């Protein structure tokens, strides 16, 4: 039986994984939406699909961590690093953030806080 924390971890991992599936399955559409561009060069598709695979992998590992508490420390720690880095890149990188980029970074920040609290990093877990 999953605890409330595990359900929250499961939901956040599933949301992340679904974002990865969408990115891999519809890279042009996602690139247009995320970067607010009309034309996506073919050369960019490789990187967008790779990005989707990585997002799916992180989400899948987070889902796994919801079911296997012994794996939470390494998996959620890695997810925190990945999600914080996304926020840093969105808000301090060379690309002007779009609405969707800001939304993703805010979601990742909230998930990072959830993971930190669930691991006890904030002294609350």
C-alpha cells in the first residue's frame, strides 16, 4: 500500500514521464510550443527526441521510487539535480523563456521541493 508521499511521488513521476512521451512522439509540435518557433529544423529533432527519452527515463525512475522506498535517495536526488538544472537553464540561460518553459520550470521546482521534503532534506520529512 502506498503512503501519501509515495502517491505524490508516483503522480509527479507519471506527469514527468508523460511529458517525455509527448516530446519523443511529437518532437516538432513540442519544440514549436516550448520554444515558440514556427519552423523546427530537422537537425534539432534528434536533440528534442533525446530530450524526450531523458525526461521519460527520469519520470520512470521516479515512479519506480514511489514503489521501492529503498531507491528513493539516489533516484530522487538525481531528479532534484535534473529539475533544478532545468530551472537554472530556463531562468539564466541564453534563450528567452516562453510561457511553456516557465511553466515547466515552475513544475520542476515544485517537484524538487516535494522530493526534498520527502527525503527529509528540508528537515520536514
